[in-house]
C-alpha cells in the first residue's frame, strides 16, 4: 500500500487515477479546486479542495502529510491549465495564470513533499507533446505548450539533484486525450485515447516506472496531434 498524491482530480485523467489507485488499496490524497462526491465517499481517498496557483493553499498539503502520512511514495502532477488563444492577444496575467498552475504549482508542491520523499519514491509530471523540442506545434498554445516544456526541464534537473537520495523524477508527455479540457479548448475534436485508457497507462507507470527510468521524458502519443 502506497501513499499517493494526485493533482487535478476533479475530472478526466486525475479523477480516473484517484479511483483506480484507491480501489487497488492505496491511500490517495486528491487535490483539486472542485471535489467530486465519488472521491469524497471513497474510504481510501482524502480530498483537499485547494488552488495550486495559490501557494498558501498548499500549506494544507504540508499539514496533512506531517500529521497523517509522514511519507509520500508517489506524486502525480496531473493538474493543468490550458489557454487556446492567439499569442498577440494573450495578456501578461493570462500567461502568468497558466504558469502558476502548470509550473509554479508543480515546483511548490514538490518542494513541500521533498522532506517526505524517500529512496524509491517516484514523482511523475504529466506534460504534453507540445512541450517537446522539435515536436509539431499548434497555433494558439504559446502559454500552455511553453509551460509544459518548462516542467520537462524542471523534472530533469530535480532528477539530477535528488538522485543520491533515490528519488526518481520522470515526465510523461501526452498526446491528445479525449478529456473535458481538450473539448473546451478544441470543440468537436475527438482524440483517439480516453481519459480512462490514459489513466490505466499512468497507473502502471507511476508504480513501476522508477525501476527503469529517472530524469526521462517518455512520449505517450500514438498520433499527431
């Protein structure tokens, strides 16, 4: 039984992951701004309704770990904010809001958890194919894709910094997944992979991927986009 933190659990991949880990007997800390009742009702899930872009909110996570768990086995940085808008019309605040969730939130939550991670812990960051250098890029995703590139580099750096402690940091760069967030940004587009199917893959990778990878970026995409 492992202690697993998952962000972005209100819907989509994060929601499916929280249920899958909990139903497999693991203890889950589900972090999202909105909390589905099905997660609240699951005895293996603790829900925290917080905004990752507000660093003060993350003190609730720190308090929970220190008083209840003491250690963290797996973190899955799944939460993401997506803006589909022409670059010249993106305000500085909109750029900052994307980075607050997709980059600064990842960094802040990881920093809080570092004292509680141990040899064998696995930190998995969910990025995007749009953040991969040399991959196909799409107009209107300047803020989102650049933020996803930033967390790739952050993960590589943390893997190096904490390798002597046996903490693994890896990134899964996902292609298009048929989530609510994708539908909101690209109405009518049907991705070939469902949130549940992608959650199945991430579930297994989070549990075993650190045996084979550290500081790596795996491209999880069967199509373009």
